[in-house]
C-alpha cells in the first residue's frame, strides 16, 4: 500500500488526463493484434513443416483478427474519415506511427495468405504473403507494448521493462489456443508445446511486471483489473494443463484448452488496460513515485 | 509521406533548432508569477473568447472559487484556488477563516500548457498534426488531427485532451495567430496584475530569478520556480511558474519526465521480445520436425 500521508493533491483531482481510448476498441485491439501476429508466425511454421490444417486455421483467423483490428482502430478515432492521416508521416518517436506502417504492410499480406490458402489460387503469391506475415507478425504482436508504455500512465509506463515480454507471451499463448481450437489433432503437436511455454511465460512475466514496477503495480491488484487479472491467470494455467495432458487425445479437450488460452489472453490485455486507466485517475500513482525519485536524488544514500 | 526528423527531441535545449528551423526568432513563453495572482480569471475568459473555445459545462464544483476544475480540450487557462490554514509571508490574513477559526491563506495560480522543450504530445503524434513552431511552442493543426488520442495520456501534465462531440485534440496554442502579427497572447494581455508575463524565454527566466530572490529576501521562503530548470525531465518548460507550495498542491506533477526519454529502451525490449516470440515458434515446430 502507498502510504496516504505522503500525498498532497489538488482536491484529489488526477494529475494526468486519462486515456480517451475505448476499452473494447483498444484493449480489444491489443488482444486481436497479438493473436493475429503470433498466429501468422505459427502459420509460417505450419506451412514449412507440412501441417496444412494448422496453416489454414491460423492464416484464416489471423486475417480475420487483423481485419477486426483495423476496424477497431479506425472506430476509436475521433475523426474516422481521417484514418489515412496515420500514413502522413513516419515517426520512430511514435509507436502508433511505426505500428500504422507495420499494419499497412502486414494486414494485406495476411489477407492474401488466407485467400490463397482458402481458394487454392496464386499459390506462389500465397507462400510469399505467408512468409511476409510470419516475419512481420511478431513485430505486430509486440510493438503495442511500446505503444502503451510510451505514455505518462503510471501502470503502463512503469512496466516498460516487462510489458513487451508479457505481450509476446500472451500473443503466443492466444495463437496456440487458436491452433488447439481449430486445427486437426494430428497437426497440433507444436501448438501444444507452444501453449505450455507461452502460457507459462505469460503468467510469470505478468506477475514479475506487477511486482517489480513499483507503487503502480498496485493498480493491477484492485477492482476490475484485479478480477480480470486473476481470472486470466487461472484460465491460462487451466489451458496449459489441459493442452499438455489431454489435448493430444481428445478434440473436445483440445478445443476447451484453446478456448481457455484465448480467453485468458484477452483478459490479460483488458486487465492491463483497466489498470492503466485506474492509475491515471488517481493522483497518488503519479505523485508518489515522483516524490520518491526526488527524495532519492536529494539523498543518494537512501 | 514525410519522414519526420526522428532526431530525438531530447537533443539540445533549443527546440526550434532541434525541429529543423535553421534561422528562427527567439523562443517565447510564459512566466506565471502566482504570488501576484488575484484569481480574477480574466485569463480564462480572454482565452476562451479569443480562441473561440466552446462552453464545456456550467457547474459548481465545490472546490473553492474554482469551477473550471482543470485543463482540457475546452480549458486552456485554468485558475486553481487553494485554501490553506497558513500565512503567506508576513501577510495579515483577512476575514476569511477556516472551520476551526484559524486564519487561512489563499493560493491562486493560472495553469496553462507548458510548451515543453521535450514535448511528449508532439513526439507521439502519429499524423504530424502536433508540430513545433519557429517560436519553440507546440501547436495542434486542427485540419490534420484525426483524434487518435495518443497525445492525451502522453502528456505528463494532463494538459491536452479530446473534445467531446468534435473528436480532435485541443490545447493552448500560445496564441500562435496573435504572435504572428506581433500581439501578445490573450491571457497575458488580459492579466491585470502581470501575474502572466509573456516574452522571450531567456528574458523571462532572468526576470523570474530576480523575483524569486526578492520574495526570499522578503521572507517568503516557500516561493519556488517550477519548470524553469532546463535540466528537468522535460528539458524545461516554455511556460513556467513561481509557486508558493509544492507543485502537487496545485495539481502539477512534482517531477515530470517526457515518456519518450525511455522509448529507446522500450524499442530495444520490443525487438528482443519479438525475436524471442519468433524463436519460440520456430523451436516448437523444429522439435516436432516435418509431419509424417
């Protein structure tokens, strides 16, 4: 707990303005973008190792998730008709600008890969698009960590050392879940292994982040963020166990394990989003760490 | 598409030069001396009138005489009112008293966009709508902003915000239009006590230093400058203040840092995480080998 006595404020008003982003759009995008990106990487692996069932489901779902991502991003804009202004400049200081260019390349590749697979047409182009999406996918899944941590929102910024790893593992866990839900059992060997590795990493990195980010970590243990966080971790663990033990033998168990991992990944992203908003609404999260930093500067021995 | 200068804005102390203006007028800004603010809100009114900022609710907040509450899309100058059971220097406090009968002091302060040397809003803007003017100020181009909202949580001061029903981001322009014809900003023009002073930043800093030592000499030891230091987390503010208490008492962050200072470390970690993700996926397929 942050001691109350340390805090002075202006009538309890927040210091920073909270994000105007809508949870369904932006937390939804964090999940869908991660699912699509990691899904494309899995599709690449499935294609190379001759697992057409797994390749088809990951290509198709990644294309759908990428399309929904774009729709959510445009929907969240205050001026939707001006979405193309996103490609007006390229700025490495703005993860949103970098991400716009990434998505502008990745989403079409994703769509071509899926269409070629479903129709059986233009297979050479389809293979090239699958490779492009597989290479760009991990970037799409991870850049969003820089997007949200590159703000003054305490529960996001203070976790910047861990957030990219939380996002990478959450995305991989979701993609593994996708494979477990949709691919024939004969194809799911790699995604069962991925489910265990990524699911474990998701729980560990998220817990480390909350613990080591300082006072802002408290925002992850309160209210809605806390509920979604706990439910997400429980579902990840359940999904991992069933993926490892049962999913190789039963179609139903595989689908249930996959659904648990997908839901868990979405809950992780919503918990992060909600913790960020809560930390922006309370001046404590802004003032207390800054006060401590100043105190440490003026007294280096402490 | 224009590739914006990605030279980190953390370079240099002269933002107009860092933004690529080879030959430019001196940087201008505000020095807001809150020790002479009388809370008349003429700055708030003048700003709204000149900039045609829409009405955003006529409410009573219960926060002393402050019914504006804070800076946002529709409030570009905000006067804070703080009531404290304390004396200001050697003042003889007036009739106003707190509940327990002790005398109180009133702190009043007109807040505004800081026009940071290293401006997070400008750094994160993906459209190039936010730009650095030749005068070193930070301005939103309303014909370009698409309302993505990234600048809103990026600002460490809670200044810029999205306008309801309009969708775009708005904030103080330091009256860019008035400056272009040699006039001073509306708030400074309207201020009856010269609490809000406009001018070349170098000159304002010297003036603020003199005022601070004068106040200290007169026994107001709690006076301090806020945002004056070019070595602070935002490289110093283009609009800085003389305060009579801790910044957070006025709703200001005590040690703001431009978020993009940590962006190189963020990108490095994103790269490592993306490679780790690609590597893990490769590994889980390599172990299984081609399907029989």
